[in-house]
C-alpha cells in the first residue's frame, strides 16, 4: 500500500518534480561549467611545477573534506554582505568549490602522463608549446579530464540536494520537506529523483566523452 501511495504522489506531482529537476540541473551545470573553465587551466598550469601542484591539490582536497552543510552555512555570512546569503548564488559557489578537486587532479594527471615521445615528435615538427598543448596534449588528455568532470557532476548532484536548506530549491526540497513533515512519500520522491538524475547525467557525459575523444585515442 505504501509503495502505491508513493507512486501516486510522484504521478500527482510530476510538474513539480520537473520544475525542481530544472532548478537542480541549473545549479550543477553552472557550477561545474565554471569549474571546468577554472579547473582545467589550473590543472594544466600546475604541471610546470611539482611543488605548486602539490599545494594546489592539497588545498582542493581540504575543501572537498568540508561537510556540505557546513560549506553552505559558511556561504551565508560571507554573501550576506551583498544580499545573497541564501538561494542560488551560494549553492553555485559551494558546488563550484567541490568540483575543483576531481577536475584539477584529472587534468594535471592526464597532461603529466602524455608520452614524452609524442611531445618530442611534436617539438621536432616545429610546434610551439601552445600548439603542442592544443593539438597533442589536450586531445590525448580528454578521456581522463572527462572522467574528472563526470565524477564532479555525479558527486555534486547529490551535494546539491543539501542546497534546499539554504533556499536554493532543487530536488532536495522534497527531502527537506519529507524530513520536516515525516513524509515518506516526499523523502522517497526526492531520493529517487536525485539518483535517476545522477545516472542520466553520467551516461550523457560518458557519451559526450566518446564524442570528444579523438579516434586515434579511443581503445
């Protein structure tokens, strides 16, 4: 009987589920998009200095160990100074910070592991460092970089569910309301919706990874 009640609740609230799914996707996509724009260049830059790389990766590792509810809470007093203490902006910033480690680490690892012989061959062809990076190193690194992006997206779809507690909306609103009202229907609806979204996102990014990977790199 309880299963039927939960299913009926989902059917009756498909519109609301869709609306909150879009809110959820908006937060994650904007945050991870910004993380790619910042994390990939940082990951490339730190390949030139091991000590700097260790320091950057250490800081990123510390950030990701901060509990998500605490990080969202820290955003409130900081962003309250500009009138954005709760809602969309602090959620995006927190998810952006959580996305840095897998993207920076995978970019750093991928660029570092490019076969030195390929670099030498590119140098022998007269390529500049910038040309080697764009035409040789990044194409070879795409599968590993995309693996980091996939990790960041799937992980932060779950993290973003906590953003409902600072008024950012998303699918976590079902979970927070379910806890507050002791309503199993809302709890299950939120949990199942977040899980399905994570699975869909992972398969989409896996497909995108295949499309972006050069034919010569695919195994």
